């Protein structure tokens, strides 16, 4: 799946900023919409897993993009 309703670029930001910005972006979206997040912080993988577990949002996909880029697809609960 590569479709997203919105995209958030948090590349270059370190924890906790990627999660905080993601939380803010998801708050503006409707239930069921998908947010694509681009990140470079290696700890983001575990951070997003914990974030979705705690908030009930769905982590659809977590992949490695080009170079150090990480790509996350999250569905708003």
C-alpha cells in the first residue's frame, strides 16, 4: 500500500519530535485516513510501534526507504 491522505516529513528530527509532530498531524485527520511519515531517526521504528500500541492508531507499514530514510504508514483510529 502506498496511498496516503497526507504526508509528514520529519527527516532530520530526533526523538521525541517525530512522534509529537505525527500526533499533531493525526489530530487534524478524519478517522480511517492514512498518514505517511518520512523519518531518519533510527529510534523512530520502536517509537512508532509504541505510539500506535498506546494510542490505538494502526501502523500499516514500516519500511526503509532510500539511504537512512524510514517510511511509516499510519491509519487514524
